[in-house]
């Protein structure tokens, strides 16, 4: 560790100050527990009801463990809300999942019907809270562009 401090002191005295700072940050990160070093920053984008999300699913997203990748979004829902969650893509066969605050999938859909590979979930909220809407590809296909939308449905009497 003494040699590292000598190296950092020399680098900081010359044109390598930025490099020295980067190395120092790296060394500090190594002192963190391994779980903190490996854990990427996870912050799903917030969904807005009634607004289309145009996005891209790629191999830079969350690995599913089933040869594919997933992209997550967060929505805050209130009791008795009725939600329609839909995703479509001309690039891949979509899979849509709704995940509760415990990390459990409470609703999932692969194909709307027949040859239509879009995905659709209707959900009546029982408990207020944050939910994750997950878009993934069926069978680990490569992904591509997709459109995601959440609508709030109204009861017709």
C-alpha cells in the first residue's frame, strides 16, 4: 500500500492529477464489500400513465438468466386503480411482467393472441405502492425498438 501512495503522490504532482484521482477512487471502491463493488446502479425509469415510452431493449440491459435481457420501469399505483399495460415491437417477440415490491411477478403476458406477439396486462391494484413493469424478449431474442404504454381504465356503470 505504501508504493501505491508514493505513486499517487508523484502522479498528483504532475500532469497525471486526473489519473491519480481516478486511481484513488478505484482503490477506495476496492475497500467496499464485494457485494457493493459488483452491484450496478439500479434505478428504473418512472412511467407516466397515458404517455408512450419509445425505447430499445439491448444486451446492455438486465440479464434475465434465460438468454435474454430485460428493461424495467417503475410505476406508483393506488388501490382500486385499473391499469392496462401494453408493449409492442416489430423487432422482437415481447414479454411483459408486472412485479410487486417483494420482487414477485404478479402478472405476465407473452402474446396478446394468436400471431400477435405484442404483450398486454390488465391489472386491478389491490395495494398501493411501487410496481415494476418489465419488458423482455421471448426466448432470448436480441431485442430492438419497442413502445410501452400504461393507461388507467375507468369503470363504466
